[in-house]
């Protein structure tokens, strides 16, 4: 909350914030030239995985660590909507550790777009057009580009009016790209949000907002579209001066179940595990 000097108390008798203790959680509109560096780590821990191939069931334990680092530069803005964005994908890795009957297996994989710069631009039909800044994408890169979501306006996630600490509201899970990223489609569910408090981070006032609930959807994958269910508790710290989420945490559970195509074989897969993640953003 706003600091208050003893002199102000003696002079005016009332706290300086009494006249206006409400906050605009949406923040300012994005501006051309704004450059944001984003980092995130998501862990799926102690997951129970069952894979069934040709009637044979295989059970294993699995841990996954997904790390992303991007640099976004806003190239065009219309009102409060970004029309064109440049994204340098500095890191996009998935580290997997599996245990099958006591045998440990590890795999480290980088995404097809790691090291590339992606241009995302809104076309006349309102859809997002995605391309590489340099060169023509490979077939695998085209698939990854198709999965990427555009920089949609997130105003609908927050109240239109100024609100006080403690205010609660509900939003559609499909609009929460901070939780679903580029990986999910057909998302359903309602998420409850609460304005927890104001907190100073790196000298700036930030609104701490808690999000809880369960969302369901389908995972985008060229091998299939398994069903996904996530139950989460997430907290984000939103800089009200810039509108940037400077810090975020998430815990919860995840379930993935469905049929995947591996060569000519259909594989039934089921995963259940714990979620844990952190993220941060800063202006460059």
C-alpha cells in the first residue's frame, strides 16, 4: 500500500489513500517498441504413466521439466491490441526422466523453433499469420508455428472498473493463455480470481492476483489430441504501471489421457502427476 508520512497524518488528519484505494488491474495499453524478456519453468513431478501398445501395458514413473525463454518486441499496436509482434525464442527445452521397473532413462529435447525469431501478425480476416524472420521454415517448424497463439488482448481477465484489494471475479479458462500457453485447444472451465494485495517488487507497485480452478481441454500434438485436465492454484504479480506480469507461481495436478499415433500403431496413453512452475518477465 501507499506509504504515509507522519506529516501528512498531522496536516490532513486522514490517510492519503482513503480517497482512492482502488486499482485498475488492466494497466496501460501496450506501446510500439515495448520489449519484454520472459522466462518460465514448468515441472511435472512424480507422474504415473501408463502406455498400452498392441494390448501390452507398460507402467512407469516420469518427471518432466519444460523451460522457455522468449524476448517479445511489439511492432504494431491498434488501441489496446497488439497487431504485430516479434519473438526471439532463446530457449525451448523439455527434459524427461523416466523409470521403468528400476531402469532410468533420460531425454533432453529442444523445440524446433529454438534460436529462431518468429513474426506474428494479425491478418485482415482477424487470424494470426506466423512466419520466421529469416529463412523458410521446415515442415516440423511449420507445425510448431501453427501451434503458437497470438498476443491476444487480456483485458477480459480483469474487471473493467477499478477495484479494491479483496475483490473476486470469475473468468473463462479458455481466455487464460498464461496457464494454457500454446499447447491446448478446446479449453473449458471457470477460474476464480482474487485481488490478494498490493506488493512492491523492484521498486514498483504490483497487484498480487490468485487464480484457482479446474480447466479441461485437448493437447495440440501432431500425433493426436489427448484430453487434458488441470487443477491449479496460481499467483501472479502484475505491475500496474506497465501491465506486465513480473512474477508468477503455479501448483496443482495434471491428467492427460488419449490415443497417440506412433508410426502405424495406436498407443493408449495416460499420465497423472503434480504441477509446479515459476515465471518472470521484465522490460529490456
